[in-house]
C-alpha cells in the first residue's frame, strides 16, 4: 500500500510539473525570448496610419472610374454593332463621295439602262441583256463604293499615326486637346484632315469632344479609329494622363501597320500564284483562238459550248473567291 501511495504521489507530482512547465512555456517564454516585443513591433508597422485609412474614398473613386470605363466601352460596342450595316448615304460618305442618295440611285439606273440597250442591240436576247443590266445597275456601283472606301481607308491609315503623334506632342507642350485637333485639321493630309475637321465642327455645335471623336468610327470604320474614340471618351469621362494613353495608342497603330505590311509581304507569293492560276485558262483560250480559231469557235457558236463556257466561268469565279478568302488575313 505504501508503495502504491508513493507511485500515485510521484505520478501526480509529475503531472503537476508538466502542467506548470506548459503554463510557464506559454506565458513566460514569449516574454523571455522577445517574441512579444517582436509582435508589438510588427503590429505597429502593420497598423494602417491615418493616410492609409483615408484611402477608402480613393478606392471608391477608383471603383466609380472603373464603372465609367465599362459603361463607355459598352456604349461604344453598341454603336459599333449598329454600324455594321450602314445605310447607303453612310456608305457614300465612307467612300469619300459628295453624292446624295438620290444621285447615286439615278446614276445606277442610267448605267443599267445604257448596258441593257447596248447588249439588247447586239441581238443577244432580252434575258442576257436584263441580267447584264441588273449587274451593271446594282453590282458595279456597289463594287465602286467598296473600292473607293477601301482606298480611302488605306490613305487614312497612312497619315493617322502621324496625326496622333502631333496630338501627343501638343498635349505634352501644354496645349488643350481641341487646339491639337485643330492643328491636325489644318496641317494633315486628306482624308485625315477632313475627318478631324468634321470632329471639330461636331464639337463646335455642342457635342462633347469625346462623343465627337467616337463618331470618327462611323465615318471611317477602322479598328484604329475605334481605339482613338475609346481613348478620348474614357479620358473625358474618367480623367487620366491623355498624352501617355495616346502615346501608347500611337505605338499600337504603328505596330499594326508593320504587322499588316509583313502579312502582305508574306502573302505576295500566294497572291501571285492565284493570279497565274486564274489567268491561265483565259491565256490558253486566247492562244488557241489565235492559232486555231475554227477549233474554239464552237464554245460561243454552239448552245452546248455556251453552256460549257457559263459553267466554266462559274467554277472559275468560285475558285477565285476561295483563293481570295485563303489569302486575305485578318489580324
């Protein structure tokens, strides 16, 4: 019994010693090792000072600015979606023509009537003459608008990066944005000169300058013009360093121009091959007609020959369109 009592006493003493040691380790070791002072110093460093606590309104301002940027981008996207199929009057202005819609329709009708009369007088028949008149009245004028529009856009892209650089240098020199736009409208080359004059005139009648610059995309539907309108609109609504933003835009425009030139250089071989393949049947037909006219005249004197020529022309047109689609790259 005595031996058992001594064992119980020793066990309780050991448990008490371990418990006291644990409590001492928890409460005394941080004080003796300096961990408490280190935690105090860390808390002092990590505690936000009054200036840091006052940044909550700034975070709210940043949040509101982000919302304004998102709203501006949504508005521009809606405007861009609406301008995917512009009316005829807008297409005429995009081509750089001063015609009205009525004048364009009259010219198309006169052209169709002239082609119909010229082909009908050759005794070919009313149906082919009607088809040629339809193509001349609707196809040729629309093709002309597309060609002039593309040529005008190419000329615009050649001078647009320089115009943006002029605006950047003017803003860095202390001039307001409107004065920089006036400088571009006076000294730039066409069609950049005319488009920036349109921006100035639109702003003069009371439209905000951000919306006036955003309307540039409606007259010149290029991604570069859309970038320019977005930058100006966001800066007018949210503020910021406009010269830095336009400087970045100028670099992007020049990089896109270099990329486009590189793509054209790399695709020239494929374009040359497509031109040779497309011209080969016509060249062979011409050589055969020169050497043996009686052999090839059956193609346009016999009904079966005319049908074969029509089918061959249709297949050739489809092949040319497929090759054109394969060669033209979007970036």
